[in-house]
C-alpha cells in the first residue's frame, strides 16, 4: 500500500452501515486533549461525588460537570 491509496472501511452493526474513508487527504490534523477532576465524600449511608471534565480540540472546547448523590439503605 502506498501513500496515495485510499482505504475504505465499513462497520456493520445491527443492520446499520458505518463507512469511513482513510487516505492522504482525509487525515485529521487536529490534536486535542482531555482534563478532568473529581472528588467523592462518603458519610454513613450517604455518598456525594462531583466531577468535572474539559475536552479541547483545535476547533472547539467542551465542558461537562456531574453531581451524584447516592443514598444507601
């Protein structure tokens, strides 16, 4: 296989087709990173956790935060 050839891939899952063309012109030039932090607290029968995630690429960034409260009984 040389650099000018294209690779066509197809994924079949539950009667659905997902196609992807891989070749010289379709290379992804974006580099991204993900960072996150979380903390959890447990007191007797109660658990509380707070998490934060940040995803960054060359074109955009996204934030996601979660708060979970768990009552054990």
